[in-house]
C-alpha cells in the first residue's frame, strides 16, 4: 500500500461505500485457477489462512492472515500460492454516501496492494460471520455479505485514521514522521531500511541517527516492536502455528520469530501463548 496515495486520504474515503457484486470463500487452495487476470471492477483478496505472493503494477508483496490485497480495475493482477490458502474474494463497485455510483477514474485515493489490519479479533469475527453465507444466493444472504464487507472496509478506515492520530510522542522532524509511517505500512512484508532511507533522500546512517535522536530507539527496534505486538495478538487470539504467525509478521520462519521473541520478551512464543490465552 502506498502511504501517500491512500492513508493520507483515508478519512474522506469512508464516504465511499463498496457495492458488492461478487463474493466467494475459497478453502485450502494449493494454487489459483489463473496466474494473472485483469478485472473490470475493484477486487479484494482477504486472506484467512496460508499465504500468497502478488504483483499489481509496482506493488508486490506476500500476503497472509490479517492482510487485504486491493486490486483496481484494468490492471494486471498476478498471484501465486505460497502455502495452501483460504481466502475471501470480493468484487465491487463504489458509491458515495448518498448511494450514487462513483466513476472509478475518480478513486485514485483508494489503497492499492497490501493493507495489514491490526484488529485481528474483529476481523476473525467478520470472517466467521461471512462463512455461512458464502454459497447462498438469496437476497438476504447478499445483504449480509455486503454488511460484513462494509464492516471490514470501515475497520480499514478506522485504523488508517488511528495511524494518523496516534504516536503520543510524535516526532517533530518531518522526515522521521514519514519514516515511522513508512515502517508501519511495510512492517509485515519484505523490509528494506535502505529503500526507506533512499525514498526520503537521506542515507541509512543519517536516518538511524535522526531516528534515535527523535525517538530514542533505532528504526529496526521500532520495526521489531511492531512485529512482536502483532505476533502477541496472533498467539493469543488465533490457533495459527508459529510458522504461519511468522509469515503474518514478516519473519522468514517460526524458528527466527521464536529467537527474536525470546530475546525481546524473555519467554518463548509458546510460553507466551499458554500464559495469555483466555
């Protein structure tokens, strides 16, 4: 997801309402029917289990549980399954808050690519509520599917707004403000501090010095804190394996996540899960 194009305009976007035109729940797929396609409508892949790799224009990443992949119409969407995947697929057009159709060309501020949602407990509830209506065709089922799509969209809008308004110790340096936001957006996918520094027009060393001066920590430690908070949530709120959780948090595998987790939290992930599960 490109921060500047989507997140900065997130609050006004809540006035745009997705109108569901297609919905399917695909269970435990080991491959997609198509490697690439071009849609006539906006498309969302909502990953429940497993993982996929995708390419949409210059957006490319791995998506797993907690991630939504937004693809606009008229764009080549390539995807492959990494680990057997269960996902919800939504196709939609858009309306304003008065119910009028919106020209797709006007929606340049919509997210494109991967969006990682933090409130996984609420997301799990929406996914569970959607499943009974995944194959039913009657009007009431369509209404309920649309309701939960709107609920997920609202969750995205709320979290986008929270990211803009949080950070009680918001850095005064505009470069560090941009850096923290970029790290938040990219935290759960392949991460390159060099790329972030280059996008801000400074060197990696300059970024690290500025970051530490403003926030008292390093960019990598800040990244690790974001990843571990998500790992803690998934350990307590889901039954995902450690390898699956590592995919969701941007780590190579469960072994590496376990090592980072113990070094920072002083307990193993499984010990944390056992102590904090309700």
